């Protein structure tokens, strides 16, 4: 995320960056030291996308402040 936004990882932390999903479940987190988007915990595809061939989890990265 840091690389995509052309920011240093520390800048993401200082700006108050958060990762949210539509159902407010915390599937992903932003690693402050590297700026990488990572899974917040182990994901169970069978539970999340039961009976669906293509499993997609959408999230938004919100960065406070002007870009």
C-alpha cells in the first residue's frame, strides 16, 4: 500500500491509516513497519465463500489527510 501511494511506511502510520470491509470484519491489516497489506488472521475460504466458485473479499484502505 505504501508503495502504491508513493509514501514511506511511517507516513501511513502518522496519517492514521485503516483498513475496513463492508461487514466491518477485520480480515486485513496494514503492517506499519513495511506498509504491506496482510491478512489479520487465518481465513477459512470454505466458511467465507461457501458454495461460490470465485471468492472475493473487498476492503478499503482509508488514509486521513491530504494526498
